[in-house]
C-alpha cells in the first residue's frame, strides 16, 4: 500500500526549542514553510488548532490558493462552531483547494483548554458530541435535500447547504485519541485514525483497538492508521544523538519562559494519550530501533513529542517497522520547522518510498493472499 507523509503548517517559526521571531500569523513564513513541504515530497500539512492561535481555516485557504499539489489536513474543534456552519466552511475550503482537504476533528483532552473557549462538557460528553457532529457534517456534505436533526447536542430544521465538496462523495475525516471513548467514536466515524508515536508493541495494541471498535460499529473496512513522530536526524549516529540531547536541553530551558507558562497549564495531563507518553518515558528512554522518549518527558507528554533519532537510514528503517504494522500515514515534524522539513523530505522520505514500492512490487509478484516477511 502507498505511504503518505504529513508535515506541519505552522503560522510562525517558533517551536518548543525556540521562540517565534514575529507575529503569531506570519504570512510569508507560513507560505515559505508550506512550499518547502510541497517541494520536498510531502503529501499534506496539518493546520493545527489552539484556543488562542490563529484560525487555521483561513490560513489553510491562503495556502491552498497559492500552492498546486500540497494537500491540507484542517484541525477543528466541534465546540467552536455549529456543524451546519462548519460543514459549509469545509466544503468551501475543499472548493478553494480543488479537492485537497481532509478534516481532523479534535474532541479536546484538557478541560482547561476547552474552557478557554467556553466549553464546559465532560470528556465523555465531548466524545458524544464529536461523534454526533461528524455524522451531521458528513450528511450535510452529501445531502441535496433539506433535512431535520434532533440529537443529544444539536437540533436544527429544514437545512440544506448550497456548497458541496469537490471530493465525492465527501472529504476524508480524521480523528485521534487513545481512550476507550476515542476508539469507539473514531472507530465508527473516521477514515483516518491518528496516533502519537509509541513503541511498536504498544502501537500494535492501539491499532487492534481501533480495528475492534470499527468492527463493533459494523464497519467492514477499518480506518487508515496515522502515527506521529518528532524526527531528529543527522549525517552520523553520533551527531544525531548530540543533536537530540541539545534539543531536550533547549526544551527544558524554554519551559520557564513567561510565554510558554502562559499557554500551557502545569500539572499532570488529563488526556489518555499524554498519560501514555509519560508512562512510556518513565519506563525507558529508548525503544525499538530509534524511538526516544526524553523529548516527550521534557514537554510533559504534550502532543506529538516522542522522537526518532539517528541517520536518515536509521529513521527510515524505524518508520518502515511501523509501516509493517499497518501504518500508512507518517506524521513528522522537527524542531527547526523549516530546516527539518527540508532535510526530512530530502533524506528520509525517498528512502521510505523506495522501500515501500519495492515491498509492494514483491507482494504483487507473489500474488494475493501471500504473506511477505517483514524486513
């Protein structure tokens, strides 16, 4: 099966290791970073969502109108707009991008972050709302006749949209989470299920949980699996590990800065995914070929934070181990957003694509139903 690569569409040059040098939405940098992804073999970029961050939808439209091939993954929280409004926004953006949109629905794992924008539902209530929200958006994308909706969280009458996506029957839906409630909602509704990078054994367990949830929902085809990492690469193993330790030192040095403290609540994380990352980090620093956990530990398990460390060849082999588990979308971003996007695109993506093509050709030559031993 083909493999895809997802990068980050940051709106400024700041990261966990260095403060931004300009405004929160730096139009020139946003385009420069997106173009670097398009020019270096990436398939799509994520426009992330944060309570105080620039609105990702118009930022995505800006990029879509200026680049020809790069696809867009737009993060969206259901608490910030009614699903009738959101469905039209997404359909319009799919039109602007000529059918290059995927929507990533975020339920929200932190009560503190959700309440910043007036969302006071409990975690389980949020998952229930997200599932209903996705169902509504899908129906709006595909229904040309007015319909009513009377649900637990949303009610409206005689609605029909006048704008429909380019993609037929609809754009893909992406979803993430590591709790039982997340598996149930995403297993039922997602086309793509997003996980944070964990050791191979634990990733395999999560994939099986997603598949089981999809079967329980009556689906015959489970979601595609996406896994996210923070690659740290260099020409030699020694240089890569030196870079990794410098990266962790820089993360720790920034944690006390006022801007960082203001945007991140202290204390143990509430969401299951971050709790898992912290638990894995406490159990060990290195796993499998190249997985390294101190970056996750230094951030308190904040989001995509486990690293893959090594030469491009080492990191490519590590990614292929995940491919062998059934992962066909690799999410990756470095700490020097622009430079690392270029380096990863130049030195890692071609290695992975070449090996995947080789394995697919061998599989095709052996015929359907033949198992190919993982390399």
